[in-house]
C-alpha cells in the first residue's frame, strides 16, 4: 500500500514515457518520494474523485475541462513534457488558483540549434548534394563543385523568434561572426540588442539575410505568416531553415520558392507528420529534409527528467519552480502548436 503522506503525482506524459525522461536510478527515487498514478489523457477524467482531489502534480499535458480542474482540488503544478504549451485547459482558472504550468522545452534548444547549424552549412556548401552526386558517380571535383557555394562566416543571418531556441541558435552561430538580425514582436528591442544582435522588422530580415532561421512558436497570430511574398523578397540563393513548427509557414509557397531555384531550404518539421510517402517535397531538389529528429536525443530527454525532479523538490518546500519555464498568463492561450504525434 502506498504511503498516503507522500505527494500524489498523475503521470500521463505522452508522447514521452517515465522511462524515457528519467534514468532508472532517478525514476526509483521518484517512485520512492511520490505516489505515482500512471494514466492517459483520456482516462484521467474518469479517475476516482479521491485520487483527483489528492493529486498535487501532473507530469504531462492532458486536456482539462473546467469540471476536471475543479475536481483537482490539491493541484499545484502541471509539468508539460511534450515541450510546447498547448491551449487545452482553462488557463484563466488555472492561474486564478495559483497553479503553475511549466514546460521543459528548453532541453531541446541546444540539440535543435546544433542541427540547424548543420543544415545551414550543408545548404551553403551543398554537402548533402555533393555526397549524393559522389555515390552516383556524378561528383564534381575541386572548384567545379563549388559554383554556388557560400561562406557562413561573416554572412548576414536572420532569426525569427527569439525564445529558448532562437537564443541557442545565436550562441551556436557566434564563432561564425555573422551580422545577426532578430525579429520577435513579443520582445523589447533591448533584449535583442543585449544579445549582440540587431532588432529588425520581418521585411528587413527576409530581404537582408543570406540565411534565415525560423525558431518561432505557433500562435493565434502567426499561422502561415511566412508566405509567397516573404520568400520572393529573399535574396536569390539564400537559405531558409525551418526548426520550430511548420504551421508558421505557408508550406506550398515555400516549396514553390525552392522549386524555382530562388532559395534553398531545410526543414525538420512538416504540416502533417509522419509525412505521406508520396508528398512532393520528398522529390524536391534544393530542399533538405529531416524527420522531426532535431531535438530527439537521449541527453535532452534525461535533462527533461532532471528539470522535473529538481523543480518538484522546490515545490515540495513551498517554493516556485525554477528550471522549467513557466507559462505566462498573457500569452499561453495564444499558443497553437499541435502535439507531437506518436507513431
């Protein structure tokens, strides 16, 4: 029988699992310190009233109705381990009750930024294309294989969205000494200048960059805001790299811009995932593809578990969470990311 004095935690972490985010030894400690009730998003509302009333924490991001929230009388914190805040609960009531909603998404910033750097180098130097040519016996030697090559060092680079991922991208790029422009309407210009970058309008960034990184979250205000006009304004041969969510882009317009040869592109995310086997982007030259794998490293998932573990300890002491990023009442309801699908 579980000790009733230990805090009760509801666990519905899909698309993660407890075994994924915690090391075996850490999970044993979690089980020793807390009463874990493992459930699913669908089953959580049907748990007995006594269980819901005692729940102090949730590890997961289940949709919560007003009725379900009312039954969670002792709830103090929701740990979103999917990484994207989702508009799936009555946040006004959550905040009115002093319940913390936090996300572990920062663990993915460095892994995604590193692969973004790899995409940029490959697009500018055609690393992936040269490899394919070599394997098919059509390689071009020496300078003949560099007709369209460009340097990243000293290039003009734009980052759209300057949250955890955008800032990690800027840090990864430092050694290349770019002229860095940032566009983020949710930040004061001072925050951008502090990072050694130039605040820019979207038009300035798109037209003035050799490489554009998109690291912006999807909100109610920016779905599809990067469309045909934005791509047409880019420099010929510029690289466009999509790292956050596909819904911020008019994806057919992006494909069309690549198909004409005006720009090159790379993406780790797509409008529908998994991508259909016959999707035309699979056959589009000049478009570098990655199957939503940029952040999916064991080291990131383990960091996620450590963030949850250490913030649980703070909450147990009556202190606020510190490592996980807290949702802001003014912006969380604007988030429109779709949950990662489990294959």
